[in-house]
């Protein structure tokens, strides 16, 4: 892909995940990560509003290979800025009906954020997509939860407890996950390069149906996104599976995703991941591994990413939590197998249950590599320059309601 196109894609996918808040939102349930404010009740339907506002300052000492510095407002550090509405209704048979509508905008400009959908669709990444993150309806009962519409994929949700920084919006493998599942699905037209219009950076999927449940300590989800192509049920479809098992201090996670081309039904993106976390007193140790392969519509290899991360959280006071994490992301597709190695140190200070101050620093050492490898191995939205070392510092405030 051309560099200028990748720059546009970088802007569109920036801040794909609302971290731990996503888990509760999937089933229309309240979550401790977001204050759930009921704003009304209509025909026995409880309607709530919620949101997160996140902004800070980001300093980068090396923006390009020429060494230029940059200091500016960063719209999100821990989480994206979002505004959501949800509703739930208890049915006569004891089931619950619910809906989720969740928008994504940039706090520094007030504009809707673009998406990573295929660019020739109506929701083409231009910023016009209102409910990028969620637009769905569902039913839940003692049998589990079923969701229909645009929604979070279960694969990424499975690893929120094992990714060293819980897929925070800056300085985590949020971007390795997103960019590596984007390259061969957003092309302008169906052709040799490949296209799957149902995928939004491996985090969100439209035209999707998902089933979720928790059985014997295993929280899991199975999602299928319909390709909707005439004459074939395989062309353009997506399968996403994720599960997390928790027993005492131990958490284990695993996931699988596959996306197929809209014309040839060739596997464009195949990703699997596994992780583990273990809690000891005020310490939580984490390790996570992601492998993502990209192929074009003819089956030729584009990307083969191995992303290994490990780290530790330390709750060193009632209001402070520190994290140290290390990322080794390698693209095995080129002969040189280039790597980006990143060290992250951060601290979150909780002013209250819904407001926190954060400070985080990343040191990135990137090999000389092509554009695809540079984006896929990155832990930041705008990748650090290749064949160089870069330091980034981000401080900000996160406010939830």
C-alpha cells in the first residue's frame, strides 16, 4: 500500500477499543468502568446514557527519520472518547431485550471519528459513520446472550485480562491487532488485493450475529458476520471466537478470527492469540501472544505477524496503579523478519471511581522495514520511524459518566 493511504488509514482506526468497558456493554449490562446514568423509562424500557472523555498532551522526540520533535493535544490516552445510549426491557418470559448505540468522536476537534471499514462502502472511513462502535439489538436469558448488528468481536474481548496493558488506547498492542487485521480488507474495490467490508480493524464487525455465555468459569463468544454476496455464503464472511477462563488468581485466554475475500472467498486475514495472567497480592503478571497472517485475494502472503508481550501491574497504593510492559512485534513475511521492540512504563492515579490522571512513556526501537511491517508492529497510532529509536510521553485525564 502507498504511504499516503496508510496515513489516512492510521487516522481512521485510531482508538478502536474502550478497554474493559466493552465487556459490560456487549450484553446491555452496567459496568464498573463507566457510570451508567438512567435518563428515562419508556414503555417499560430503561434508557441510559454513558460516556468517556479522555484528553492529554503527547510529546514525541522523533517523528520522522529526520528527527523532528512533536508536542500536541492527544484526544485519547487510556480510552477513546465515546458517547453511548443503551436500553433494556424485562420480557414476560423472564428474558431481557436490550440495545446498544455507541458513537466515537475526537475530543480535540469535536468531530466524529472515522472507521476502518472498506472505503467504497457508505461507512467509508470519512467520519460520517455515527455509531461506529455499536449499533445492535439483542436478547438474554439463562441460556446466554444473542446480539444482532454492528458490535465488538469476541476475539479481542477475550484478551482484555491478559494483554499487559488491557489494550489501552496508547502504547499497547491495540495497534498491532488493528493494523494487522486491516491491510487486505479495506481496498477500494474487490480485486487481487482483497476486500472484506464487514471488518473494522479486527475489533468491530457489521452484519454480525453473536452468541455469548459463561459456563463453568469460561466466558466465551462466537460471532459470524454474513458476507451477503449473491451466489455464495462464504464470500466476504467473518468468523470470530474468543474465550477467557478464570479460576482464582489465574486467567487464561484464547481466540481465533478469519475473514474471507468478497469475490474469491480466499482467506484474507487469519488470526489467533493466547494469553495468561496471574495475580499475587498487589501484583498481576501477564503474557499475551498474537499471530496474524494476511494474504491477498489470490492467496499470496502479505503479512505474518508474531506479537509477543509481557508485563506486570502493581497496585502500589489505594489510588495508584503502575504498569511495566515489553512488546516484541515481528513480521516474518519479509526475508529480514523486522522487529519493533517497545518498553512501556505508566501510572494511573484515581481521583475517584470515574476520574483518573495518567502518565505513560514508551521507548520504541524499530528495525528498518517496509510500510506494512511498520504499521503492523506498532504500539502507537502513528508508527515511530523505522531504523531508529523513539521516546513518547503522554499525560492526561480520563473522565467517565
